[in-house]
C-alpha cells in the first residue's frame, strides 16, 4: 500500500486519467499532421523538447496502437457526448487501412523498410 501522500484519487468516470489525456494530446497532434501544419517528425521533436516527454505524441500513438487510441477517443465521445473527444479523421483512415502502428509495421511512421521515415498523406 502506498503512503497516503502518494495515492492519487480520481472520479470514477469513463476513461482513466492518463489514457484520456494522452489520447487527447495524440489526437491534437494527428489533426496538426493531417492539416499539414508540421511533419510527424517535427511534431514529435517539438513535443519531446518542449515538454520533456519521453516520446513525441505520434511516436507514442504508433507504440500504443492507432486502433487502441481510436477506441479510447470514440468511447469518450460516445459516453461523455463531447465533441472535443472526436477522433481525428486521419486516425480512422489509418486504422481502416490497417496501419495500426509499430505492430503492423506502419502507422504515422513506416517501420518495415525505413524506420525513420514518416508516412505521407
């Protein structure tokens, strides 16, 4: 049992704290990439350097699995009825194409032929 100073209590709602916040960050990064405001590599570099995250949001998405992220966001939108949880259309397209991230060999990045090359819309 953790000492009381280290316990974290959260309300019992749809989605846990970490997955819901991380999904929102990744979703915003997906919108940014989809709108061609920045490359996947630039988005990930900016977030790693700007926030000291261990991975950029799109790298994280590929690690988690785009289908898992889509499920979290869709569930949050359905259960809470808020448009802010609307998954980026590119997430749906990538999942539909079978580009689920690292385990599928490609997602926002290509892990089969060129591990450092991002996918192009």
